[in-house]
C-alpha cells in the first residue's frame, strides 16, 4: 500500500471510524480502553530502538503495540502538519511495527500469511515536541492464533477499526517521541 493511500485511509478512519471494537462474543466501546503502560529503549524491533504502548481494559484484556519511532514515514497533512505513519499487512511486511493482544483468554497476533486478513497501522498526529503532546491513532485486525490453521471462513479475528490515544508529557518522553523534533 502506498503511503498516500495509507494516509487517506487513516484520515477516513479518523473521521468516520467506528467507536466499537469487535472482540470475540462481544463489542467493546473503545472509550473504555486506557493506557496501561508505555516504554522505550532497552530493546529493538527490526534492529531499531523500539517503543511499546500497552492499552486495554485490564490485565486480562489488553494489547501491546511495538514500533520503531525512527523508522516511521513522514507525510504532510492537507494543513501542512507533519504526520508519522507505520503500516503492516501480509503484503507489506514492515519489520518496524508489531502488535499482539490477550483478550477474552485468547491470544491474537499480526499474522504475515497471505491467507490471513491481518493489518496494523499507526499514525502520530498533532505532534508538539515543545509541549510534549501528541495523538496516536491506530487500527488493526489480528488473528486468533488458536484458529491459524482453520479454513478462511472459520478464522477468528480481533478487529479494532480505530483507537486514538492522547499522549501527555510523561508518556511522550517515556515513548521516546522527542525524536520527532
């Protein structure tokens, strides 16, 4: 997927995305989700320093998104604002973004197999290094690993069509977002 298409997709999700996530046996209002923890450094993804955001409802229903801030693609919004994006699916095996979830006693991951309809995108908007604030928006569709060998019609997914996090000063620093100065 070209980054221009990705940006258009992200903008569409920002303006029209659902406020409910599809999880097994129920829907979850994304406004009920919260940041559980953030971290940066001491580990890598794709050989680059990584940042993690853990978010969810509680210690039993959560997701962890890992990304390399230094490898995010820079784009310009229609208003001229810098936007940083990362995207991965089965045809774009970007090594600098990954996500896993533990939800309803099941494990979900970002499969790279063509047969699996998985994807993840992350965008950083409204970046203000001086005030140390940003908005991080991501969408994803992850495979329940217990169904990985099932026929396509029987595969189970965790689908979050849109989730936006407001990042404040302490999380901004902890995530290593100063790189976007």
